[in-house]
């Protein structure tokens, strides 16, 4: 509803400033996705029309440019979802490792079907495509953010009960003491981790890029002025020569 009020919090406006500094001033539209994610997270995982319009106003683009992005990517919830949006991966590796059993366990425990929301507004179930944790399948993502792996129907039911009570669950593998994506023997490769490459300072990179553009513009202006001065000097010399002939 376009009449629904939406305004970013002061803290989120600070985040918006940081995000937009990553892009040249004439490419603010590049911040569409991160700003939409920020708006959705602030609004209880629900992206309203008013929120999309606010993003369009900040980025100085037509609202349709923001609607197109929000309607293309499945991670944007344009209809209201539960407090815990359970996004269960249903792609091949997870299917082979029991994703359907995880989905059924959720449906049976919550008494809803995939794509539905519980009456108390706590849980929404959704099957999604690959979330990139195939080695720890089956897995699910919660609210586009937290990932839980190595699931079983029993573990899934226990997790739901914990969330019902307002508890928290540590993201990552949920059984066997696995660390990240390590196998049963632990780490067997990459035993010596080299220092990470320094990530460039984006605001500084943008400033350098803008300074380079100004430098080239000044050089072009000086070159043009020199050419005009030379042409004027030559014209004056021709006039003087003509006068001497006369």
C-alpha cells in the first residue's frame, strides 16, 4: 500500500551513507539492492511499496527502476512473512540428503504447508533454490541471513521449538561437531593460511577516480585554450603581414 508510512532509522541512514560512498555519484542506482535489503530488514523482513518508493527517492531514480529489482529477486518479500522465514533448500544435493524429510518435519510440526504462514505469524515455510552449502546438506536459511546445516527431522523440530520460546540457535552445522565444511578428519589441506590480500578502500578509490576525471578535464581545457591562443596569435600575425604589404 502506497499510503503505508516508511522512514529509515537514523542508524540506517548512516549505513546508507556508507553504502552510497562505494559508488560514483552518478551511479547511485548501483545501491538499489543493498538499500532494499536494509529496508526489508528494518521492516520485519517485509518490503512494502512505501519502502521501495523511499529507496527510489534516495537514489533519485524512477520508482519503476526499484520495483523491477524487487520483483526480480526472490529474496525480496513483497508479501508479509513470519518472524522466522524458513527458507529450505530443495536443489539436488539437498534433495539427495533428505530435504523433503526436513520440509515434511516442518509442515507436520507447524501444521502448515510450504508457502504458508502460521496463524500466530511466527513462521513462514518456503522452498528455495541452491543456497551454496551443498557439502553440509540438507540446510535452510532464516530471514535471508542465518544458515543452518547438517539437519535432520528431529533437529529441525527442536530448532522450531527453541524459536517458539524466543531462544537463539548458533548458525552453521547442527550435528556431529563439524566445523564449517570440514570432513570427519578435520582440516587436511590449507594447513598454512597466507595473509589475506588487503581490500582496497572504496571511498578512497572513488575519490581518486573523481580526481583523475577532473585532472583530465583540466588538461583538456588547457589544451583547448592553448590551441585557441595559438590560432589567435597566428591570425594577428597574418593581419600584421598584410598591413606591411599594403
